[in-house]
C-alpha cells in the first residue's frame, strides 16, 4: 500500500502536466534553419448570437421653452454574429431619472422628461415615466423598428433654474427575447 | 644533510638569477608564444511560447507573453547577434474545411505586421551577453472578422518561429527594434 501511494501521486502529477500546453524548444547551430510552430486555436460556437447597441451621442439641451426639444434618434441594434430565429427578437430599451444636476452645486437640479415623438411634448401625462424601461428599438430576423423619443424640459422648470451647467444620464440596455411565436 | 640541501638550493637560485640577467643584457631575439583555444561551434536553444486558445469574440490577445527565449548560448562571438523571429499567415482556418477562414492582424510594437513577414521576437547580443524577449505581439480580430465566420467550429492558425546567428550586432535602427 505504501508503494502504491507514491505511484498514484506520480501519475496524478504526470496527468496534471499533460493537461497544460507546453512550450517547445530546439537547439540551433548556425547552419540550422529549423522552424518551430505555435498553434493558436479559437472555437466558434454554432450560431452564436452576439450583438451590440449603438446609442446616440451625448446631447446638449438648448435652454428655454419648447426649443428645448432634442431628438434622441440613432439607436441601432447591430448583430455581430449568428442569426436570429423566427422565435427571437432583440429589444433595446432606455431608462432615465428625469433630473439634470448642476455640476458645481448638486443641490441645483432641473427636471426634464422624455416623450414619444408622436406625443404632444407639453403634456406630462404623455411623457415616459422616470425609472421605467421603455422599448426604443426592436430587431427581429427580418425587420427592425426604432422609436427614439424626444427630450424636453417644462417651461416651469427653466424659469426656476439657477445659472449653471447641468448634466443627466439616459441608460440604454438590450436583451434577447424569446417570443415563442 | 639538511645544510647540504640548503646550500644546493641557494646555489641553484643564484645561478638562475644570473641566467636571467645575462638574457636581458645580451639577447637579440626570443620566443613568442602563440596560443589557440578550441571552443567548439556556436549553439543556442530557442524556446517558443506554448500553444494558445483565444476566446470567442476576443479582439486583442497577446500570444507571446515574454515566452520566446534564447537560452544556453555557447561559443557566441562577441560581434554576433542571435535573432529569433516569427511569421504568421493572417488567417485562422476551420479544421474541417480549409476554405472557411477568419482574418486577423498581428500587432507588434503598435504596428501591423504583414502576413509572411518575419518580425523579431527575441534577441541575444553577443557583445553584452544580453537576452531580450519582446512581448507585444497581439493577435487582433475585429468584430467584423468574428462576424464573418461562416460556420461554427474549431479554427487554428500556425505562428512559425525560427532563429539565426547574424554576424554583426543588429543596429536597432536597422531592425526596427530597441534593446530596451
């Protein structure tokens, strides 16, 4: 039994080395032009679906009334590899908190809203609710649709704002949805 | 007996000194020693990096990791350099169908190395007995290249290494590399 344990340990050691790719070596002399080969391997999964989301560039909202409206277009879902099946779609969505904060004084804030471009911007009832994900783009096997909103700021908020540079963030995300259709 | 030995030793020492003095004063020629040392042929060992796997969709992967080395140099003349270089094909090939490929570029020292063009990966300088392996060899596969793969499966590409003895010290300006 005592002899068996070292044997098993040696075997385990050999197996652990065997699972690691080893570098190779060759002794050269000046008239030797041997070539050594390193193999680089990559495995591509069958129909591995990958995609990325192109989102709008940073924007600046112009101060004042309804002129503050800014189009947030240019969201795009781009499939890198693979193909969507008939029962799959990719959805892009955005969320926002509706607050612009003064860079120099975080106590100063401006409220803003996003609205569907087809809605009347001056009505808060039709604006997108803050903190809620809204689908702004959908890509299926054969089609893609986008519904980027407008950003706008109520006249009331402008009037109350202190002078300063205000910033806020709109967050985009995307996911694969199995439709089952 | 001891006294006799001491006397003979002193006598021998004195006679030796007189011979030297005579040689310095009268000789017009002499013997020049010519020595040769047989050192054997130059040789060295090149070790290349292990085979490597690149993750799917990885855009930049270092394939050398300081692991290309020139070891055990023997009888390397001081005015010589050992260069170890690598070349690449520019394409991964599907194991089961060589017509299916994924293109890549090899980036060394922030510049693309064309396929089939050797680039120095490691050097040994005979004058300084210094050994240096360059590390910045990245296989770059763009998102478009990954996306161009027509078929899933295992793709491979060989990176080929060789080395040679160069009978001068490589000027970094000529080789485009730096000893640093």
